[in-house]
C-alpha cells in the first residue's frame, strides 16, 4: 500500500509518483495530480497517527496554534533529524523523527483544560488590533499556549473552555459529538406558547440554514420580557441570536450557563480554573450526552431532554 514518504512535503507530493528508500525499506508516494486516487494517500496518512505534517505535530503536541507553528517553521526555527525545515506541510513521523524547536527536542506538553467565565465585552481572539480586551487578558501570565474551544461572541457571556489538546477541542466542537451547550436568553418581548413550540421544533434561519435545539423551556415572563433556556448541540455561528431573529425577536442578554455537565457554579465572572481529570473524562464520555430521563419531572421542557450530569461528581450539578 502506498504511503507518504518521511520528509516529503505536500508540495513535492504534487509532482506525481515518487520512490525513495529509507531506514526500513522503500515507500511510494502518489502525488495529488496522479490520475489514481491522488489525494487518497494524504488522507490515509492523516488517519495514520504515525504520519503527520510538521505544523500539525506542533499543534497536536499542545505547543502552539498551527498558525504560530507555521510561522516558526518558515523562520527556520525547526529542525527534523538535524536538518532545518521551512515547509509547514513537511511530512514527519513524530514517534520516530527527532524534532527540535530552537535547539530543544520536542515532547508533548502537559494537556491543559481550562474553564473560564467570559464577561460580556471580551473577545475570544488572541489579540485585537482595536485594543479590545481578549480572553487571554483574563488568563494573565499563564505561561502555556491554550486556545478557545469554540467561540462566544463579544456580547455573550458565560462558560468558555480553553485547551492545548486539539483533539479534545475537535471533539467538543464537532456537531456529531452532540455535546450539549445550555444558554439563558432574554428577549425583547413576550413569547407565546405557539412560538415556543415552533422554536422547539426547529427554525429556518435567514441565511437558509436550519437550527434544531435539543430542548427549550420558558424560565419566566418578567414584565414585557421572556427569559428562556435553550440547549444546543450544533454550535453554528451566533445560532441562538439568529434563531430568535427568525422568530421576530431580538436577544437582549445571552449567557452560556453549561457545557455538558460543567456549570457556572463556583466560578466568578472573569475568572477561570483548571478542569480535573474526572470532568475531562465526563466531557469525553457518553455520560455527558443527553439522557432520556434527565429532568423528566420538569414538564416545561419542550423537545428532547436536557443534558444529564456526569454521575459521581456532585461539583458538576446544576
């Protein structure tokens, strides 16, 4: 079976079929322009954890984002088996090849999982040309690279995960993982039961895409405003706001109160803490997926049930 060559970049793979010998035999690489399954070899390589592009290795090791890794590689700061490599898409075997950054042998960083309470007005990018406050200002001199797991827009507050574990981040944000995120919403009007039922059944939004909440319920009508709780698993851009707009309402306040079984309990606005191993396990496991009996006694829920807490950890209860 054809496999990509150690030390071959995607640019070189575009040329066509190549052959080269190395320590444990001869391998073949089929270029992207090859008439037969030209991209298949690259896809197989990505699925095979033995093979990875250099920028992805640095990211997967939890050392930097792929953008930062690419810049370091192009600057000549990375050596593979003693040779300076300037191509971010250079194929390597991280378990076998010697990879150095500024002369230091690379090893995977300790996996870090942070839970923060993002205030309204804070953005989730690393830096902002306009000088607005970012989530990294709240971390202070943390000393290790982490990246937001998903996003919260500037006007939304609440729970935000940050991690250097890119596989964990991919899982949490992947729609088919169905990790529930719970939001508390204040809208600029009173929502009738018929509209609430429509919301629970799913909403066609203005861009043409469809949003299907896992569950919705009315918290209360206060004066001329309705407060709702909405549970989502898809994570589309500004999904809650766009759903309400599609129903003729505007969101006045939006707070993410829960991710899986993690809640705001004990966390002050603008503060953060590290997750413990049990909390990480809960997020990764089926224990954090919706349970049919969850909140069965709460008759005000419409749609599927809300997320069940991960059993055995009272600190995760709502």
